[in-house]
C-alpha cells in the first residue's frame, strides 16, 4: 500500500473527499514528525508507539578495507506495535 492507496481508504472509511483525506493524513504525519523531532513519544492506542532513542557512538569496520571507523552517536526512531496490531498481522 502506498500513500495514494491509504488516502483512498481514509476517504472511503471516513466519508471524506480525497483532498480532505490527504490533508488529514498530512496533518497527522506532520504532528508525529514534529513530536519525534523534539525527542518525544507518540502513542496510538491499538496501533503502537513511536519513540526516539539515542544510539551511542561506536566503532565499525569498512567492509572493503577492514579499516576501523568511528560511527558518531545519533537519534533513531523506534516503533513498538501494540498487541492488537501484532495479533492482526498474525
């Protein structure tokens, strides 16, 4: 499913026009992105939780040369599905 397919499903399920559904999806994704950028957590009951975690700096290896590289620390987004979502997938 791509964004267009999702917009169509939202439009049909909420009885909205495709333009309204696209605007609603964009607003929801923008809100989640903004919260993640601030290091926050977004919990959607029955769906899952998005959270930002810090990945520590570490030493890696260049696979071509075997040379040791320093990989800097960075923040990564993690998603934990809800029990209901996991059950629906299985």
